[in-house]
């Protein structure tokens, strides 16, 4: 993966996104989407003791043992929001170590590409070499980018009705609606809202407008 002209800054938050080469699909089955979710969960840590492919073959007790060990380390990134779409993905993440985002994305993309290529009997790159990263500079931008990410399945007509976003499995939005444990860091985003319902309203009230919006220049792949 080529180096960035402007290095990403540790302890800053970025909207990171990438897509398949020639906009080709990168997720074609539920199993592939789940592999992508597993990848960002696992590779947010530096130097895991095994590859994800081997980790997933372990019994649950061994998996939990490895995850507990990794949780004692400083992660490469902190994940606030994510969404996987058929030919692209979005992440809202904070860099926790120098070069952390680049290492994280490289590990995720390389691991997933190997998995996808094996399944589809193909060779070569799957995603663009250089991911995009937009610095989050204000609280307002943080809130609106998180909402943009969570509305993506509705904006892209993967779900017909905006209330279906609540059960869209390949996004962090359902994590925010449930009081369950998750690798997503929810405290920062939820600090702007008094209740889960208030946050849900903030997201869904914008759904139809975002679907109608033809372009959001700083968030597109153009």
C-alpha cells in the first residue's frame, strides 16, 4: 500500500473509506460481510498472535482467551462507526498509535482480499491501493459523518424503509440501539445525546433527505 503524502495524526479522528477496483462488488454473501466485521474487530490490535483465518478456527474459549490478551494492549485504532456496502466500506476511527490507521487498513484489506480471492478463485488486488481519509475537525462533523455512515444502506437502497437500518447487520448502528458489548466505542457519540432514542431520532430524521441528496462532495470517491 503506497505511503500517504500527508501522514495521519495520532489521536485524531478520521472518516476512512475505500471501494472495490472498478467499483466491483467486494461483498457478495452474508459470510463475506461477516468476515469483514470480524476483520476490523480483530485487526484493530497491533500484532495479534495468529492470523484471523486461524483465530476463527479456534474453539470459543481459545478465541476469548486471545481477545482478552489483546484487550490489555493499546489498540492501533478506536472504532466509532462502520458500515459495509456491496462495493465499498466506511469507518469512523481514531488513530491510537503512530501509523495505526495505515497498519490497520493494510491488515484488514490484505486479510480480506486473501479470503475473497480464495473463495472466488481469483488473483490480484480487490480494493483500491490508497484508501481515503478525511480528518474530523469538529463535533458537528463527527456527528454528521457518523449519521452519514449509518444511513448508507438506506441511501443506497439496500433497505427499502429507514426503520430496517435498525437490523442491518453490517453496520454499527444496531450496536448503538442495544445495550450489548461490542468492539465499537460508543461512549463518545452517545455523550451528545441524553438517550438512545434521541440518537436514533437524530439519525433517522435525516434519512429521506440524505437519500435525495445527489452528492456530498467531501464524502464521495470522485
